[in-house]
C-alpha cells in the first residue's frame, strides 16, 4: 500500500542543517497495523507527515498504491488525503469554539463525495467512540480521554483506508489508553491500515509490527 524508497529529509536551523530521515526504505501492506517508536526528536512526526502527504521529502520516492506522490499536484494530493487518510495529531488539535459534532464534521466539509450523507457519517463516527451524549458540547467541557476520542472520531469519519496516529495515548491514563487501543483493534479488524506512533512499548505491542526510528534510520524490532 505504501512504499518509501531512499527518503531523505533535513531541516535548516540556526545551528545548521539537521538530517532527520536518512535513506529511509519502508513499506506497509494494506491492512497492516504498524507501530513506530523512537525517542523525542527522532523524526517520528516528520515521517508521519511525509506519509500523510502533509510534508514532502527532500529526496526519494513515495508510492501510495499505484500513485507516485512526488508527481501529484496539490489538488490531487488533497483529494487523496481527504479520501484515503485519517489523522490523529499530537495533543488532539480540536477547534475550541466548535461543538464536538462540528469538529467531527470538519474533514467532510471540503469533500464532495461525502456531502449528501454527511450527518449520518458524523453520527456514526461519534457513536463508535461512545460520545453521542456529548455531541453538542465544546471540547473544553470534555476530559482528556474524551477529547482524544473526539479526535479519533474526526480521523475516521471519512472511513479512511489509512489511519495515522501520532502518540494518541501519550497524555492518557491506563483506562483511556485501553479504550483508544480497543478502538484501533476494531478498526484493524475492519481492514483499516494503521500507523501508530508511540514511545510506549506496551502500546506498541498491540500492533503486529514495530519499527524503531533512531539516528534517521528505521529498523524493525521485536518487542
Ligand atoms: N518544521 C521544522 N523546522 C525545523 N526543524 C524541524 C521542523 N520539524 C521538526 N524539526 C526538527 O526535526 C527533528 C525531528 O522532529 P519530529 O519529527 O517532530 O520528532 P519526534 O516526533 O520524533 O519527536 C527535531 O530535531 C525537530 O526539532
Ligand atoms: Mg512528534
């Protein structure tokens, strides 16, 4: 489903050029559940953004199914992202002045494909994370675990083939972590491909495969 070959990414700062991803080769099959681990600053979010087509690599090739990402126009990339991918960002990233219902609807607003049955999909996504009673509330009225469930509902409302989650349990207690991981297990059962970024080995164990990002290089590890 995803093939990265020879991916390089560096950032320039006052301190000079920092090579974040070095010669990265990596592929994921449809339906796989993969965890990516690595210490803070090792480039996990950068890699997720490249896979999510939110950032581009400096060199190398990225293929998503039969599409060569490097050659797609901005419009085509946006369409691919809207139709195929769901994102759970670090720290929820909910819009504070919108209700839970409106937050979850956001990914569908620019998406013609979903326009007609929009309300039905939003309800379904909110129900799947067990928050139907909170639909009209604002994010600040929810607990951390509930906010993360809203972020997951927003990520799956377009029924993505690929779910990208950046440390989704990083700030959660054990009970909420378990709740979120069970949702991911269900999605995986339904055939969704999942990439889960985490620094917690217990969380990573829920995936089928774990990769470790270190020194700009990604390696398969056994937990
Ligand atoms: N937009 C950016 N501009 C400059 N440097 C960046 C940018 N994004 C990330 N970096 C740097 O790249 C490295 C990897 O960052 P990141 O991918 O966020 O790591 P992680 O998610 O593993 O903590 C860090 O040293 C970070 O400071
Ligand atoms: Mg990060």
